[in-house]
C-alpha cells in the first residue's frame, strides 16, 4: 500500500491525463471553433466538468454554414463526464 502522497500523485496524474484528452477531443464534437475553458475534477461525484465557449471565429463559421444568417453567441456550454473504474489486469 502506497503512502497518501503517492496515491494523491497518482490521482493528479490521472486527472491530468483526462484533462489533456478532453482538451483534444471536445473540439471535435463541433463543426465550428470552440475554446475549451475550465476543466475541474469533483471527487464527491467522481466526475470532470468541462466548459466550452465559441471561439472568436465561431460566429463567422456558423454564418457561412447557415447561408449568411446573423449568428449571436452568448454564454458557454458545460459538460460533466462521470468517471468509471476499470479493473486493472
């Protein structure tokens, strides 16, 4: 059994890996540019929350895709991913 400091370091490393993966994958869900904002881990629910906001180019991209209509973007999107445990081999 490791020390508490070793276990916390493992958790920080795992959360860091999840953050990196989310920063890379979240933009792929959209057909316009977004900026991934805060990524926070909630130990109580074992989940990660991610905020995404349209980038400065998003309005132009959406307008072009929709045939030149005016597009207004306000606010942000927030996603919550519940983490699951897998059995280690």
